[in-house]
């Protein structure tokens, strides 16, 4: 948690060896068309917890309804259109994998809300949708505003309890990474808290922060120095990658 | 108080706490696995506040007994003012860093979500709130607590002179009240609370002060500490095992976190009993096991920490600045383990050298004052809070 963060730090020497091995292959400039190469180390794709309700629904070949609740990176405005946001991409990927199924991912992103404000939206925005899985992307605004970490933990716990009471599976998604923002915002406490809440409740936490950090360090994406007219396409690519990883995570949890 | 009789344990452990506060404030720092919070439920903040209460009572209690309540009050408020100025200085540094980043970094992927410079939209309000101690950005949350505690301290000190219990009992009841009702102190922006809830944390400061107040039958409580030693050791050992298992579990998932589901989260804002009980156990343990005259405390190895503890205000502020700087270096340039270690090493070195320099500077100043007055008064100042 500090955890996942440091776990990958500790794995650094191994990573370095792997990186050196791949240096022999000239890297493709990521900005040039086509699907970006958004691989991540295996340890970031470790899924220990299950999604029992979703699994049951899939097994019974019933329609699947997923609600994505979160902030601006869920709405996906930065990419230019909601079609390019990660929830919509996720729906497309899941549908592609199993064309016979009916998968709907409902986007319930509202920019700049704390976990508490999102929790308050559950009764109106989430529960009435009757989802079998809720993807809860949260923590950014809490870290920016410096909400007490204990309050943050209590809010997450309340949200998890509420969803579990309704028989809904949960995937938590942590914050976005960029060098510039981490210099002024202390994400660590919130990352640790989010991951520990997931750990304690046997809920999957999707390590978006570590993935984006990895991409940044491997020069797959440059979040900090991107030119003005390329920003929207960068966002779209990142959301695409994240949707792919998220879909893979869901698949691993259904095994 | 001549230097030879002063309790170096206070300086040593406060110095250690200051180093730990620095290390723990550098995010994603490998060394933070080796600070006190990795193996106990409390962390360096408790040590710092408790010892600060203890030494405040020791120093200002002496002034109160020898020079009267008016002068003691003036000295305490003077100290609070120093802390206030330091806080505002740190705040300005913080604002500078944020303003710089906000204006140079402009990626909509992040901007829609995290307008970190939110408060820059209404600087007139933010500045006033900072002056009122209601605006406490990350890292700037412990000094407001300390300042508030000192401002109210003259009242506690008068009470302590009369009857310690007259201060301790209301303080403890207020602490209990917070535990039961979860009441908190509002801060800025709206919806925020003081990170260190002063209504709860005051108890730790007052408890330290009650133990530190001078002249009360020479350390009446060290006997108590010895009686409670077995229980204290047990509490410490249990806390150690549980917390260490959490720390290992955090790094390596398959290792089980003992009682993790039952005990986590441990509320720091309100200084929950699960933090304060092991802390008092640690205090009893140290009081009973480490004698004030322990030669190790006078060794060359302990000297840098003792000096840091003696110059606590300056070193505390410096530590906060250095951890912000360390954070900047690690996130901006490179965060490999070697760099992390280097940042820690450099920070600790700067803290120790600064403490050494301040000690030299102040000793020279005192020498001059002695030459001028030739009677050598003012030795009570040796012990700074």
C-alpha cells in the first residue's frame, strides 16, 4: 500500500534489468498513431479478490450493469468526449470479449468531488441503476483539499458497506499520477488509506497511480511536458489504456 | 539549572522525534519503515507534543516559582509568538511552491480535478485564514496545535502549581468527551477540521506538563513507572507485534496483518486510546529503564540528537522545509532507493549541523552576556522548550 507503492520500488532492480533488456529494441514514439503500448509490470496486475456477484451474473448469461462513479477522469472531459472516457471504453472492450452478452457501463463522474460527496450521491446516482459492479474512482479531491485521512477511510468504509448491503461488487480506483502534481499534493497518505481499506474489506483496488507512474517513467506517456494541442489525444490514450487494464483486472477477478 | 543536572533523555528523544518527523514527512520514503511508527501505534508527533509539554512545565514552572506568574506568562506568550512567526514563514514557502507549480503545469487531465491552487482564487480569504491558524495545508498542521497549546499554557501552569489534579482531571475529561462525541474543531476551507484535534491532543501536552512541573517531590512518578513496568512492557510488546505485522503486511501482502480488520483505522486526529495507551507505556518503560544519567546519552554518538532536541523550534521548522524539499527532489528527479537514502542522509546531516551551529551561536552569546554582567544569571535559559 505505501504498500503497493513501495512494493514496486523494491522490485526496482528487477525492473531495471528488464528495462535494459528491452533497450535493445528501439522504442516507438508513443504519440504516433495506433494503440499505445501500455503494458505494466505483473505485480500491478495481481488480483487476489473476487467479484462474486458479477461472476454469477456472467455465468447465468444475464445482462451486466456497471456503474462508474468518480471525478473528472471518470467523466473524461479532458479527452474531448464521453465516448473517449474510460467507462465507455471499458464497455466496448468487455462487449468485444463476449459479443453475446449485454454489458452497460454507466458513467456517473462528477468533477471535483470528495469521497464523501460521492457517497452522498449513491442513493440517487448509483443504487437506482441496479448495478452488479460499482467502479469507484476516488481520493483525488480528498488529497487536494486535505480531508482528514481518518474521515476519508470512514467514508470509503461506509460506501463499501452500503454497496455490499445491496449485493454489489466493488472495484476501487486510486488517483492519477503526474510528477508535477505529486510535488505539491501529498497523495501518499490517501493512497495508503485507499489501499488499506480495500485490503481490509477484500475489495480490489485498481492501482492507477502506480500504472501511470510506470508509464511516465518508461516514457510511454509524458504527462508533464505534453504540448497543448496533444493534450486531448494523450488523455484519450491514457483512458483507453486504463480501460484495458481495468477490463483485464475484471477478467482476472472472474477466473 | 546547570547543564550537568538536566535530563538529557528529554533532549535525546525529542531530537529523535524531530528526525523521525522529517523522515516520515518525505512521502514514499524507504527509511520511514524504520521509524517509530512502523512498530508502534503512536508516532513521533506524540513524542514531540508530550516532551514539549514536559519541558514547557519545567522551564516556565521554574520561572513561575522564581520570578512570578506575570513574567512566566510573558515568556510563554513570547515563545508562542516565535512559533507563530515560524508558522507563517513556512506557510509562505508552501504558497510559493504551490503557486509556481500551478502556473507552470497546465494539463486538463489533472486540472479538471485538482486545482491545487484553489485557495489562490480567493487569496484575501486564504491569507486571513492562515493568520488565524484555520488554514493548515499538509505539513503545516502540527505548529498550530503547538501554538494554541502554548497560548493557553499559562492557565494550566498556574493550576499545576496549586494542584496538578485540578488541571489533569478537566483535561482528561475533555479528552474523553472527544473520544465519545467525536467533536472536532473546524478549519478552512469549509468542511475541514484541525488535523491534530486540539481538544484531544491537549491532554498529552498537559500530562507531560504535570510530570515535568518542577519541585514536586523529585520525580514522584518514577516510582510509579517502576511499579507499572510489567504492564507497560506487556502493552509495548503487544503493540510492537501487531504494528510490525501491519507494516510487513503493507509491503508483502501474504504476511498476515494481526488484528488488522479489527483495529484499523487508528484515529490520529483525535489521538485515539489505541495510540495514547501504548505511548504512556513507552514513557513508563523509558523512565524506568533509561536512567537520566545514562552514559550513552552523553556519548558522542547521541550528541547530535541531543543538540537537535535542544534547538527544537528551529530544527522542527527546518525539518519540515527539508522534507518538502526532499519530496520535491524525489518526485521531480528520481526516486530510486539510493536517491531516497541520499535525501534522508542529507536532510539529517543538515538538521544535525544546524543544531550544532545554533548551539555554538547561543553559547557564544551567553558567554558574552556573562562577561558583560559578570554575575552569570539567566542560566535557566539553557533549557529551551
